[in-house]
């Protein structure tokens, strides 16, 4: 048999394969099994509670998160680095589940019916209070938000 050179994501660049069909079916079968097991674990993890609480540490540089406007409310957008370029405590602890999670309350005060700017003002006042070292946010998973 003459060797066949494959350029595929299943093999390294310089793979020389004899009996291409049997090896490819083995690789395809293995990757399909991995895909089905990862799908079943993601379905199990998506059954988590739709609401969760974040104990967000307040640093001397603020909360170090970015918030975006979402259908009249506010949602987590991303983490911010401190002025020295280091990751903040919220990012190091991976406190938020996902980008787009909606902010439901700040330190027990509900955000329902409030505009984006009012929610931002609540976050700023919570982070600037000298007695407050932790800002408690109630979040709603973005997949469960009804608009």
C-alpha cells in the first residue's frame, strides 16, 4: 500500500496513515463519544439555580467590573484590570457565571423598575462607602431572564 498523507484536525500535520478508513472511524467515534459526554455534563450544569449571589470585594480602585445596559436594566459585561494591569479579586475568584447575567439587587435594594444609570449609581455609592468592604449582588442567569 502507498501511504496517504492527511491534513486533518484529528491528526498532527505530518501524520502518515495506512488504512485511512479504519483509523478515521476510530478517531471519529472517540470524538463523538467525547462530544456526547460533554453535552450531558453541560445539561446537568445548566440546571443550576437561576438566581445566585455574588459577594463582590470592594478595592481601592472600585469593583473592577464592567456593567452594560440590558433591556432597561443592567448586566455583567466583563472584568476590569486594576491600573497596574493585574487582575482584580472578582476575576481571580471568577465570581460571575456568565457575561450577560442580570443584576437583580445591590446590597438588598432591588433593581426592578430602575434604569441603567440608577443601578450604576447604586453600585458606585456601594463601592465608595468607607464602611463597606463587600458589595452583595443578587444575579439572575442570562438564560433565565424573561423580557
